[in-house]
C-alpha cells in the first residue's frame, strides 16, 4: 500500500539504523523511495562497513542538518590487532603486520591518553577535501594522501571486552570530526602493535539514539501497512533540549519574512539561550537567537 504523504509534504527526521554493506547515499535513496520525499539529506556519513544511526532529514528538516552533523556522537567498535590497512578498516589492503598482542591490562593503561582534546590524523580514505577533491578519491587513484592532524575531543573511551587475543571491543563518546578508524590505528601504535577497525556501530548522533531508530526492513513493513509516516520525528527532535518559543500569528509573519521580533517580559528567561525554536500553534516557524532586545532569525521554515 502506498504511503499517504504527498511528496511535497514530507518534513521531519527519520533515524535509520543502517545495515552493513550499504553506503549512506544508498540508504538515503531507499528511505526516500519509501517515504516519498523529494528533498532529503543525511546528518553525517557512515561507512558501508559501519552500522547504526544515520539521521535522514526530509523537507524543511534539511535546514537543521548542520546542527546534527556538529552534534556529539557515540560508537561501539572492535579493533583487530596485528594488521595495519590502507583504509584503517577491514575493507583495505594490509600495509604492515605485527606479532604483538596487547593484554587487557595494557589496553586499559593506554586509554586515558586518548581522552580529552587530542590531535588526530584523519584516515587517507575519508571524505575530507584536499584542494577540492575528496581524500578517498585521491587515495583510490593511487595518490599519496597525507592529511594534517587536527584537534578532536573524546569525552570517554571504555574497554568493553576482548573476545580473543586478536580482538578488543570499545565504546567511545566524542565530538565532531573524530575518526574511530584513526583512533584504532593510534591505540594500536601506542600498544606497540598495528591495528584496524573490523566492526563499527554508531549508537548516538546528537540527541538521536538507537531507541529512536528504525531499520529499512521495518520501514518497508510500515510502508506496506500504510504507516510509514509514523516513522518520522518532528523537526525539533534534532535540537535536543533547545527551548521553544510560542509566537503569535503576527510575530510568525514577521519571522517568516526574516524580520526580528521584540523580546517581551515573559520571554526574558530565554535571553541566555544560544538557540530558540519558534513555533506558532506547534507549527515550526524559525530558529532564532536573542540580539539587542529582539529575537532575530537564523533559519526560517516554510511549509
């Protein structure tokens, strides 16, 4: 049974639990076909070998993608010791080997040096651009890709278990721009061995967790039942604890035209909020911020 939405009326967030082997673009395409939205984008690429949370924005929610991409993330991952690979994951070819297998005590001992603000060299096979070209395109073409280290933040890094001498499992919570593949490579080097990621699952992106997610298989079943629209979360779901401001129809007209509105006494509690979600009768109007006695528009929504 076809979904009940017209293409132009699909607005909101789909939190997809991406399966192994799909690119983020392929997953986005499958979700868009099921939901019918013309305008869609995802909030942060997941490699084909990775599973887990891929937030997909439809319609006006696409205007909030930058806020999701910049959000904190959490991953669970497995490192395979003894082999360095071109891609820093199991997809690449072996470039170096080591017979060293770290003990659990040795693993735990090195974790604190990777917590906090650290310098990290991104993988050669990454979506970062070098003079307008994607690093992975250059690497696949045989070019030597040497990306400079950059600062990233790791909030926590926990050792979960070691299924055998070759593998260890971890959980990491981090800020934007942190590469788990680089982390695995650097941890292995700190342990006097080589290593790469052989399993990766993203469990949190910004405010989105696995509890919010749906698989493509589940989405297909919902589509058959004519319930696929129920998988969409509202625009504001991407903004976590960002406060809301109920505006009048007159204020809504001003904001939709890109004009500021005056801050009235009942709104003084919002003066310190960096970001506010303005809505009229629960309908999204704009993202606003306080400025010189007014609320000014950062992003407007049009439906």
